[in-house]
């Protein structure tokens, strides 16, 4: 297999994300990539994209996941406009797509950097030129910290910050970084937990103060702000979410008043971060209330699911439902599967299942049918996906529903984070079916 990027060669100081992703076009198309045309075997991805094949007539096999080029572009533009309008910086969570091509596009559309959750993701980001990474977790893996120290020391322009939420975590980070001979300190933000029974994060302001004391006692870490995830607020409501966000803002102000950010240089900003894909309107509202601190504040939003949006979970949760005057996200995924069995008038089976479709939150939604006879497309009226096996989708059909073996069913998906991860190379498709590019993922 052709190697696209030397495994241990940091590219961030040498290439921009746009430059580094061009190497992906040189990867060869072969059996590793589901649904791609068998007669494209041996072509480079770039050569196949240049052919601008049609998804339905260009030799693709089913099932095939398609990503709408127009919807992705509209979503990228909308979040850029939203962030600018509300004075927010933006570091979309890259775990959603794990696609360097989409990262590059997000940066082109104004993103400050890209958020990660685990060290592997940060390594992928660095291999493809990402210069600013926010890791929304406490990083206590000694091997990963040694790698991070090397990246920071090798590239003075590399910006990195991660959570801390415990004194023990600070001790482990300090120990690992000293053992690694780290020269640059690692920037950290204190994670405030979203409440009793929530996920990670220090639970009380007193806990946060103890963590700040522990950071101050080290030379390997530097406290630069506070952060958290409002999506974990128990029994979340607009009022509860805003209440917790105001606690986060107050924590930043209290730490600043106590001189906890003294390690920041002149001109550097205090980092205050929150914002998943369900409550970023509340984040914008409360972050607008941040009082004047001793330094400017970087108000960092981290929503990631917007790039593809979906036809289920986030369609119901998106803040744009509450603020329609600000715009509308467009679902970009459509999974096409073929009817392979029609055993009764009430039942059919397609050749896509759990290996192909997200199913952790909602089942796929049958939206359209493409006739195997003449290629015409009609609404999937009376057709419902009722279950998934590993490689089959169970379809229930009402009386009068038109469906026969060979037809293609186009399905909307719920939860982009578990849609991207099932496909290594995803056709980017225009409305007329023309495939313009292939989106590479690294999970």
C-alpha cells in the first residue's frame, strides 16, 4: 500500500492542511474501500474523482454512502456566519468526521482549530497540518504526553490545550512531561463538570481551585482557561444549561481575579470553551455576558456534528430549531441500499445493515426510492426501516407501497459520529448524482 504520510514526520510546521490533504488524491482505489466501482481498481482517488462518475450509473456497488456536496458547503458557511455574528471562535470537534479534507474546509471557513478527544485523533490532525488542537479530555497517557512534548518542542507555532479536572491528573501529566524532557509547557484548561451524575470534570469550584493550585506548582503545565460540556447537564433545559454556563463564566472570572492566569504572556487570551451541537445558542447567549477580565477572552465553541448534520438526532436537537431566523442546517448523508428480497407484500430486505448505517440513536429513515427499471425517483411513501441485522435492513411496507427487488432505497441517517466511522472513503455527490470527490476518514 502506498504510504501517504511518513508515520513519525510532523507536517504541521511544513505544510498547511490544504497542502497536506492533496496527498490523499494519490491513494490507490482497491478492495479496502466499500462500494467504489470495481473497474476503478488501481486508479488513484484523484483520477477517479476527475472522471466525475454518476453515483447511480457509474459502476458503484450497493450499499453506498453519499455525502451531499451542496449541503456540506451550506453547513460550513452557516456555522462560520453564526460564529462571526456572535463573536465566537470555533474549534469544531473532529471526532465527528475524522476527515482531514473536511478539517481543511472547516479551517477555510474560519475555524480557529480542531477539537480532539483522544491522542490518536491529535496524531491524525498533526499528520495533516493542523496547527491548533483543543483536546477535550484530561491527557494522562505518558506515551501520548511524550509524543505531545516532542510536537510542541519541534514546532514553536503549534498551539495545543487540553482539560485537567483532578489533582492526580496534574501529577501524572507533570511526571510524564518531566520524564520526556519537555521544554514548552502544556497549556491546560480546568474542566468544570456539568453537575452531579454528569460525565467528567471537577464537580465544585473548590475542586477547581485545588486543581489550579496543583497546576501552579508545576513547571510543565500552564493554566490558560476553563471549559466544559453543557450537553451533559442532567435533565437539560434552556434554564439549566444557562445556569451551568454562568457557573463556568464565573469560574473564569474568579480564577482571573485570583491571578491564576498570570502565566499568560501579553496579548494572549484567556480561553473559555463550551458548546456541543445541541445548545450552542445558549453558549452564545451566556458567553456574550462574560465580563471584562484582565486579558481578552477567546470564546471557543466546539460543535462538530454540523458539518453533515443528520436526519434524526440532531435534526430534532439543533439550536436552529429555536432560532430559525439564524439559518437552517441541511442533512448531508444519504445511504443507498438495494432491495434484495421481497418475500411478502408487507416486508422487504435491503443489503445495508449495522456495518453500513448508524443505528445507536435511531434507525435509518427511508426517504426515496430509485426504480431499477427506469431510474426514476419517487418518495418512499409507506416504506419504513424497522430493524437492522449485520448486513441486512428490515423494511416494512404498507399496502400500496411500490417496491420491488432491484430498486434502490435512499435513507437518511441519525448521528453523524457513527455514520462517518463505517466508511473509509465516501463519495461527495452533487444533486444530479455527479461524484466530485471522495472524503477519506481515519478512525
